């Protein structure tokens, strides 16, 4: 079993930056693809970014490409999401997820077996 705990969310003005962290415990996730998803009020959960087990491949939603960067430190069993140039439409609860059996990464939430509890990101205009 894998437990994921997100941190780093908060309130920031438009144009600002935040760095989310996702710490895994219970089992190493070094061989798992990892992803970030988000859900805004009244909307479905959507893909934000994913990273392969080695960190060599990354994937982004078009809405965040060029502004967000996903990375991982396998020695620390931790995944990060650096968010720059934040916009009010980035406001959402951000979830970290782990996909066992997927080495390269996945855009689909249904491929992720483990989820964190989420961290709130609010971007004011």
C-alpha cells in the first residue's frame, strides 16, 4: 500500500508561484509513474502533469504547458509540481497520484491506483 501526502498549496496572487510536494510512504514509488491532477469547484477532475519512473519523460496538459514543471526525487520518494505564472483559472484542489505498472506516465486518472488527499491552491486576481 502507498500513502501520498501533498503539501505546498495556499493562496497566491495571479502571476505568482507555488511549489507542491507529494511525499510517498508505505512503499517506494521509484518504479511508478506519478501524476498531478486538479479539480475545481463544480468541475470534473482533470489531468495536469505526469512523469515517468526515471523522470526522463514528462507530460503536461495544454493549459499548463510552459508554466508548470513536474519533477521527482526518487531518493526522497517525492514528486514536485512547480507552478509559475499562476492564473485564477488554476484555482483547484491539486491531487498527487501514483500509477503502479506504468513506467512512462499516463494522462488518464483511471490508470492511477493511489491518491493523496489533495491540497488547495487559490489564485486571486
